[in-house]
């Protein structure tokens, strides 16, 4: 795959991940389990910690291109809520792992892999489209978390134009 495309994809995908990192890092303990919204299935689904984890678990899954056999790293579990919220440090560590994985996947991306079809119940995109879809998903939730923090008096989270070469939290 053309190096300009890979560089551009990483710069924007990395920026979305860095914005999520900023939101997670800026979240005070008092808001970690606060509700962004009410969820009728389970209140935890609307909590800050869960939305951060949800975003990373889907990023991790989409980087692997298939749900078959996917398992997030310990202590995270797939398909069920944990007994108590994941600690902020664990979620931050998971973000760092996903960020490194994302950069490596994009840097190694070939034309053949970019065109490979990825099958999920709700869509069958190419691997390249799946990464764009995933980038949008990360940015959506990073924005929701940042907005929530701002409305709760946590200031200083700003737009990230391109991936940081040395992320502040790494």
C-alpha cells in the first residue's frame, strides 16, 4: 500500500486514539463511574469507564479483522460485564497496547490486506474500510467522553490534529 496513504491513515487514526487517551487520562476518579446516559439494558453501559473500555475492545477486535476467536487481554472479558468497573490504569494500559497495535497494523498494511473482506453480522467491509469505520468509532466516543468531562468542569482537553509521535501518556 502506498506510504502516503498509510502515513495519512495513521496520522488521523492515531490522533483519534490520542484524543481518547486525553479523555481517559483527564477523567477524575469521581467521574470514572458516572453515567453519560441511562442505558435500559444495564446502567454500567452508560458509565464513563465502560464507554472507554467498549471503544478499546472494538478497536482491538477491528484490528484483528474477525470476531472469530477474539479475546481481549486480561483482565478484560468479552461478552459480559465485570463484577466491578475496570480501573482507569488498566484501561489506559489497554489503550497504549491498542495504539501500538494500530500503528503496527497500518505500517504493515499491504494492498492485498486492505482489500480483504471482513465479515461481521452487520456489514462486510474491506479491511481498509473497517479501519476507517473503527477510526470513526474511536473519535465518536472520544468526543462523547470529552464533552461529558467538559460539562462536568474538567477543562483542558483539546483537538489533536495528528498522531503524537511521543504520546503524553506513554
